[in-house]
C-alpha cells in the first residue's frame, strides 16, 4: 500500500471512530447511562432521557449519516479518489 492509500485509510478510520463514539454516547449514553440525570430536564412534556431513547437518537443518527456522507466526500476530494 502506498503512503497516499495509507493516509486515506487512516483518515477514514479516524472519521468512523469519531462517528461511532458519538453514536454510542447518544444511543447507549443518553438513552441508558445518563437517563436519570437527563430525566430531570423535560422536553415537550417528556423527560429528556426518555425523549433521547425514543426520538432524539433517531434524529442524531440521521444527522450522523448526513455528516458522514459530507465528510467522506471531502476526504475523497482531498485524496483525489472521488467519482466524477
């Protein structure tokens, strides 16, 4: 593997690692681990921990998908592996 391929793979893995950490914090963290603390705050009449477990995590996942697509397009252009 040449250095450009290694750098591209390293950047891709770095991006995926960051996204997976956010995914874990939102799904497992906000929905389960931090739920008792978040439940002291209400959003739309519902405890915030419950809201994250039911609705908020879905919104965050969609935002992560959109961010991933945008960031990968930038990486592809940076390393000149984008499609025309």
